[in-house]
C-alpha cells in the first residue's frame, strides 16, 4: 500500500498531563528526488516518495517548459537512487534555468519561481462552471475523508481534482506545491480538460498556488485553509474563484462568487 511507502515509525516519549509513556508514532517520509532533463541535472525536489513521475512532469508544466504530452519522448524512474529522467529534446528554454534545490517547506526556504509577470502573461480563465455551496462542503469533506496519511502523521498536504459531484484524482505530499504539481502532471499526461474542473486543497492559497492553478486553466480552487492577499490579487486578474476555510457548513468566497452562488 502507498500509505506504508509514505510513512515510517519512530520511538517517542509522549507526555499528556502528568502521564509519561514511551511508545511509537507514525512519521511521514520525506526524500530528495533529482530530476534530470535531457540527461542534465535540472532540479532536486524534497517530497513524499509517491507519484514521482507526475511530480516531475507537473513541475515542468508549472515552469512552462512542457506544452504537450508529445514533448515528452521518455520518462524513466530510478527509485533506488531517487532520480527521475525525462527526455524532452524539443524544449528550447531549459538553458535559462539554473540548477536548483527545492525544499518541501512553504516559506523562505523555497526559491521564488513565480513573479507578477507570470500572471500578466497568462490568459484569464474562462469557464461556465457553477458549483453549489453544498457541493463545496461535500468535496471538502471528501478530501478530509481521503486524507488517511494526514490523519496518521499530520505531516502532509492533500489535493484533489474534482467535478462538482466527483473526485477524479487525489494526491498528497509533504509540500503543498508538490501536491498540486502531481495533479498537474497526471492531468497533463492523461490529456484531461480542466476548464470545467475544481481543485480541492488542504493548504494555504498563496500567489504561487494561484499561478499554478491559472496555468492549469482551472476556474475554482476550494481550500480548507486561508488565502494570501497577493494570491487573491492574482486570482482576481486570472479569473479564478477562491474559496477558503471550507469546513462543515462554512466557507469564505473571496473572488468571483457568482460561480458559487449562481
């Protein structure tokens, strides 16, 4: 099972009130994965050891290097050494990227790849998708139900690609950006149209996440967490509906509420 692959155990001392016990706790795994693009070391990502091909492809899509599945001539995965090889010889812009290391954190340790100019150069999302408040809450509840590894470890973010009444795919990762890139990569490889789909997400909706959503062409993101002000500014420019704090029967709709209210 993938849950076993993504977790391990560690001996701990648990203190609760005046009770002290020695026991074992479930710990999420975190590994470095190096992406070689056209036999050149391109980037090292720290991530959960699951769906590594999807992660690598999604990352290249987020960076704007892949335009069509035909760009990819071969994908090879060396799990033992933590390496993904992608051959895409028609890529012309790879030389402008420096070799980088990407941490799983969501703060200053992660290099900034996304700029205001990214949003300016992207097309505004156009979609007739409508989602009812009840469907928002249902999808948020389904994400929580599927988040088995989070319940066991508390150490991962989760993302799901959905229709208003259906979860199409689900991924998780120690990095919230990675979880979204895994969705991006699988949808790209499977040629799934995204203009009528929804991303349901556990993490903070920052500017980087919004730009990923914009590049995917998704009209709606539903999060169980909060947005940032720059994230909302970009969502407004890109035509993306942002829903935050979607839990129970509560939610905040920050941009383009007409997609939720009808």
